[in-house]
C-alpha cells in the first residue's frame, strides 16, 4: 500500500497522556500532514466531524476500570471512516487495561475503520501524587522510543498489505462481552473556596462540562467522571478530592501498582 499522506489523531484525553502517546506515534509515521480530532471538550458531544476516508487514523482513549470511558465511547461513535486504516491505542495507569483495547478495536470496526495495529501504553495514573506515585511522569522518553518503534512496525505492516480488504482481524487481548462498567465512585473533587480565585481553569479542563464558575465553583456530581483534570489544572491547588479513606486506599494501590509496566503492541 502507498504510505498515507494524512494521519488523523482522534483522542479523548482529559489529562493529556493519551494525546501525548498518539503524538509520539504520529511523529514517527511518514505523513505529510497530521490533523487532530479532539474529543475531549464538552462540545465534542455535538460536533460534526468529516468522514475520514482513505487516510490513517490513530484512535486513542484512556482506561477507566478496565474500559474506555462511556463519554469517550459516545463521542467516538460520532467519528466515521471509509477505506481508512486505524491504529487503536489504550492508555492505562499501570494497573491493567482489561477490555479497553478490544473495545476500541470493535468500536473502530463498527465506525467503518480497518484496525491494522493496536497498543496499550502507560500514562500517569489520574490519582498519582508525589507521596503515592503511580506511573509518575509517563509517558516518558522510554515510552516515546517505544512509540517510535511501534510506528515503524505499523509502517512495515501497511507497506506489506496489498489492500485494507486483505488485512486480517486484529487480535488484541480482552473479553467480549466486556466487563460491566461499575456505578462509579460516590466522591467527586471539591473546591476550597478560600484558595479559589475563580479563574475558571477547572471548568475549562472538565471534559463533561460538570463544573460551573460563578460567585463560587459548583460541580454536578452526576456528570463527573473522576478524570482529575480539574485538580491538575487548578493553579492555586484549590481543587481537591478531599476524602482521607480514598487516599489511604490509593497509598496502598501505589505500592501494589508501582512496578513499571512497558507498552504492549499488537500487529
């Protein structure tokens, strides 16, 4: 096959780790142009995306409890391909990606893409802290080198394919039916009002529009997906998840999930 001139980056990435992994893969692909479809902001719920036709799409999402987030799935269903190859990428917090990668593969097929490669990369866990780090700083330089090697393998596979119709079904780990999504945690980040400057950074970072800033900051709990983007973006550290029992659990998880895991790739 002729190398693709355009690569489309399709990502849901509240804290940026998934986007950075896709960018690292894209840098090592021989494309003249890279275009980005950001499914992260709330307006992606109603955005009308152009059909991705005859191009290569890098489709990525984070892993929450072994699945891609429901909001990411919903927004990915607004993206369609035709005669388009796809590389699906799940980014997880050094615990496990379980059914997320096979879910991404199946979703890509349903939307008209032909998945030719898949990968699971590690990104810093949403709840990583200096005192209880979980994959802190990842993806890092070592991950970027792995992304470049993966991109070279993708190039080789595409060059060897006579056509997308000749591509076999991409084999990736996971079970179908997928694991059930849990009810979610009964806790959400809150705002320490004395430290809050009402700058709006938390609201701008929220992928679901759950945060409103007026005379004070309010959060609609039913829309919070616990991505922690609001906490990471707050410049005064006013945005917090203030639950001692939760952090005690995460301190134990930090020890359990501390051993470095490397990217896994499938072609």
